[in-house]
C-alpha cells in the first residue's frame, strides 16, 4: 500500500478552551471538526480548520490540559501560525471587533509586495494573516525564474 505524506496539524496548548475555540471561529471563520475528551488523562483536544471535512486540509489542534489555569509560556522558539485570507485589512478590523489584538496592521512585507498583518490569540500565540492573492502571485513569480 502506498501513502502520500502530508501536513496534518499544528498543536498549541490553551488556557481556556471555550475562549480559544470562539476566537479562532469568530476571528478567522474556522470550524470545529472534532473534539476528543480523554477523562482518564484529564485533557481535551479540539481540531479546527477550513473546508467541509477535516481530511481536506491541515488543522489547528487546541490542547486543553484540565486544571492548567496559569496559561503557558509561548517562548522564543515558536514563531507563528499563518493563515491565507482574501482581505488582510478587513480581517484585522474584524479581529478587533471580537476582542482580538492586532500587533502589526496590514501592510506589505519589507522588501516585497505581499500584504501581511499579525494578530495575537487569547493565549499569546502569533497568527500571521497573508493576503492570499499576493502570496499566490509571489509563488508564481518564483516558479517563473
């Protein structure tokens, strides 16, 4: 049997599961595909993403360890999650209306033309928003070299 490798998910630990699910749903339009409650080990996993089915693309796994109320140290090794969106400025404006924090407003990257912005989720994780049309054009330019 032959299998194709693929990127499955990125996992982040969250302090408040309901708050985090609401943020990724309301701010970015993600949907919850699957929720796994493991009572014996006292944790819950929620897989979120885009599309009709979880297997259609990569997901964001939110891990909630029961009893962990202090939050987590994001540290300096993790960079960010990146999401391609149709209109970075509009998503930034929307993020603000649902209580999110925009840390870099929509603008072209240094030395380039792709419009990006950065947002922080309720746990302090950075989310890069990328103007998907710009990113696809940049990929095509690279391939044409």
